[in-house]
C-alpha cells in the first residue's frame, strides 16, 4: 500500500514539475517594447543593435533597435531614438 501511494505521489509531482517549465517557444520569442527613460533594463547580453531607418548618416534623431537577453535568458527587442552619426563628426 505504501509503495502504491509513493508511486502515485511521485507521478503527480513529476507532472506538476513539468507543467512549471517554460516552453522553448516562450524563451526564444523576443518581446518588443518602445524604450522610455523610466524603464529599468535588465541586460545580460546585447545580441544586435541596428538602425530602424537607413538615415543614420544624417544629423538629428533617428530610430534604432536593440535586441538583448536579460538575466533570465529571455530575448527582448527595444526600439529607441538616438542621435544620427553625422552629428558626431564635428
């Protein structure tokens, strides 16, 4: 009787533990957000930084996008505004 109870409880705990694991689809799909200075970012690794527009050679605000991984291993995409490259040439 104790053996049957032990096996039953083991199976229940096994299925409960399997239900708590995140699926591979949720950990690899990047979450996209618009950046605001009030956000606290948790960046463990930057994967990619790119210009959203090809107008980065002009002086003024341009859109850019950053993809990063946080400390939990979740990918995020962040869109932000930055200063164009031509403004830094003096």
